[in-house]
């Protein structure tokens, strides 16, 4: 009996792990976006955000005397009643955080 309970608990834990998302991912309907995705991929998966703001700039790369400067942009989505902040450096998603 005790062995069966342990087996069931282990099975439940494995199933939960299969369906859980990494902390750096966000589910939009049936799609999942995660850090490293490009803006167009996020737009395809989640649609238009409720807010888009340029919140800063970053020096990305130096090539001889030239410096590549990219926007840091924050997109806000409301998904299942929760607000999520997606931060992009240039065209790439670098951070997903829940807004309280």
C-alpha cells in the first residue's frame, strides 16, 4: 500500500513537471513565448500588447569606432487577469516578469 502511494506521488510529480513552463516563459493561448524569442514571434503568439514603451538604450557592440545602440523596450500584456512585462533589447526578448 505504501509503495503504491509513493508510485502515485512520483507519477503526479512527473506529470506536473511535463506540463509546467520554465520561469522565463509565458503562455499566450496555445503558444509559449520565452526569453530569446524575437518581437515578431511574440506578436504572432500573443497579439498586440496593451502598452509599449521605450525605457532605455543599451550599447550592444563596438566595431572599430562605431557603437551599436539598441532600444530597451517594455511590452505589457494582461493574460488571465495577470499583467506580464516583457523586456526586449533590440529585437530579442530578454526578460519576462509578472507585474504586481
